[in-house]
């Protein structure tokens, strides 16, 4: 006779496992007294259950373990579905912590996040905005009118919540963050530079100014060799004039001094 609770528990364990899970691994997590033979019997019943045509998945034995997978007859339709899916969102620890601050203090500004976390959050906020987990919620009526941020529907989907009323306590959410981060530790992050030392990116206005300057420089006509030669000639003094101005004046030849001896000789 089958145990419905055991059958449901086995189904949940196999569904959650990332890799095919072996019977001895399952037995370690269950109550004492359950034998490998009992587990094998329950799994055989599950395999028979999911082999029915009304189920789109099946329980397969792979590499000595068990895992759920889609049935081959549905693969063509599933490929089209997967192509239209958004990529999996993975966040760094800094992203998860910032998201938690926004979730519990929303609407909140970047300076207020900085005050709570003690590190800059501009880069992380941009990542959260790009992934649709947070959005702008107006401006706070204080000096500088900083932007307010709040969570989105994608945030609820990401954490499996129906509404913000279902948010766990801060302690439970911190534990959830640690679990989420440890589960992603061995996975490559899409944005590896999203760390505590993130630098604010160049503003769009500055980027537009840089692009405009580049376009202006590219549009300027190139100076031909003839134009360059004419310009050089026009800015160059005639060679003779330079010599006239720069050449030092030659000293005048000294007049012959009349010597008394010559004068006396002439008189005689």
C-alpha cells in the first residue's frame, strides 16, 4: 500500500533537485525506517503516474538518479516558448541587499540607501532598473528633489510573492537573500562589476555632448596640401626682408687720419 504523503514528498524533492537525485540521497533527508526498496516502489508508481498522456512531464532515471523532464512530443512547442522567455535574472549580493532596502523602505532615494548600507548604490540601482525589479516613483520634495524608487511586479514574481503584504520579516528576508546568493555562487553573473565599489556611470547628457563633439570634428573638411602651403606662405615673411631687418649694420670705414709727417712732407 502506498503512502500518499511519501509520494508527494518524493515528487517535491525530485522537482527541486538541480541534478538527478539518487535514492540514497533521498533516504538521508527522510525519516528513519524508510528503506531503499520502499523508495524504489514509490518512485516506480510516480513514473507510471506521469507517463500518462495527460501529463506534460515525465520522471526519468538518468545517471543513476531521478529527475523530471518534458516529454519529447512537446519539444517543438516548448522551443518556441523558451525563445520568447526573458533571460534568468541573477543578482549579486550587493544587488540583493539594495533590493531588500528598497522593498522595506519604499519609496526611497539613493542618498537614503547610501545612509543605510554605507556604500554607493548608483550602479546597483541602474542594474535593478534595467531588470525591471525597481522603478522610479516620483521625486522627494526636499533640497535637490532626488528620485524615489519602489519595487515592481517583477519583484513579486522574482521572490514568488502575491503582494507586498506577503513580505517576510526582515530577518527572514535576509536569510532568503543569503540562500539566493549561495545558490548562485557557482553561476556566472551577467553583470560581474555590480559590486560594492561600483562607480556611477557617465550621464546621458555627457555622452550626448561627447558624441556631438565627435560628429562636429568628423564633419570639418580636411585641409588640402595646396591650402596648407598657401597658408604657410601667407604667414611667412619674405626672405630678403628678414635679412634686412635682422642683419646688423656694418660699421663705417674709419677716415684716414692726417699724420703730421705726411703734412710736413707735402709742404716741402
